[in-house]
């Protein structure tokens, strides 16, 4: 908020702590304890002393308006409080798109839960492992939602909120975040069938494996693959694991339409060997 301007105008009061306002040609969400008390649409605000945080909606105002047209004020306000909570926990700015994407997601989830629809997350463990800090924040956020709305929210939903947090935090595309989790899950299923093993998805070896695969995908997408001075040694010592790693790499290539270089495949082979030996 530009505190040198004379005022801004209230578009909507979501609750006592959250206001949606317009200042000049831009729209913003204001957070502050009690800032909405006694306010109504059209009111002018010139005292900014009680405002704790200003979130810009630049580039997302139209979608936000569409969202606010069918999501009730109480839930809009709660979602904005959740976003403020995430901002405080991380102590870093979030991509503005989270005001649309996460609010839309939570609203749809609440609707499904009230209709007794089942929520299933096929890559929950991968998400929890890859994005541990975001997952812990999502757990706390879900508890807030449960208490405020008197709902029981399944753990799978924590994973979905985690992906939204990570996407907003890294200023990346949510689709890529979900894609990486999906691919690591698909590779894990492939390895269990190919090697006839049951992977302990709570093990340190598995955590290291999927973390490596995730960063390998990010490197390849950025066209900056890692070098591997032990490539020849790995090939000679772990021929079977390397062959399986080549097959796993095909999954990445087919899903992301990129070429997985042999050096990256060799590192994947090492992790596969560890998963096999832990059985």
C-alpha cells in the first residue's frame, strides 16, 4: 500500500481481518487484525496504521473477481488468512497467483467434502518427501481450516496444498510441480514391478532416490545436466541397475519430452542399486 496516497476504496469486506480494496487502478488484499470491523463496500480507507500486510493482485484481478463471485465471503477471508499464515511461516513473498489458485482449490475441496466425495492423492508420500517444509506448513494450515469450518480434512489434501505452496514459493508453474511428483510416483511403481520388490517409501534410501530424480528433471528441463566422472565405473559395476535406470529414464523422456543424458542415468542406477540391496 502506498501510504502517501490519500485513500483506497473497499471492494468487499471478507471478515474482520481481511479487506479487498482498490487503490487507483490496482486491486489489493489487506490483512490486519480488526481492519474490517465496521467497514462496508465503498468505504474509504486513509489510515493504514493497522494494516499488517498488503497483497497485490496485479495481473490476477479478473480471475480473483470471478472467484469471489461464487465463493462466499467467509471462505474467501479464511483462504486469505491461510495465505497470510503461509507468508509468515516462510517469511518470504509468495507469487500473487496463490490468491487465485489456492483459494479456488480450497473452495472446491470444501465443496467436495461437504458432498462426502472421496479425496485421494496418489503421490502423497512423494510430495511429503520432496517438499518437507511446505508439507509441514500445509499440515498447520489444514488444522486451521478444520477448526474454522468444523470439517475433517484427509491427509491427501495436505499434499495438494503443499504443491500450491511450493509452486507459489518458487515462482514456478503448479503444473510442473505436480508433474514432477507424478513422474517420481510413476517411476517408483515401475521399479516395484520391474524388480519385483516392495519399496519402503518411508526409508532414507527412497527419499534420496526421489529427491535425486526431482532435481535431475529440473536440471534437464533447464538444459544443465550434471557431470559424472564415475560413469565408466558405474557401468562396469552395476550393469543390471543401469539397464533398469535406462528404462526408468524413458518414463521421464516420454513425460517431459526431453533427453536424459547417460550421466544422469548412471546416478539413477546407483540409487536403484541401493533400493534393491535394501530389500
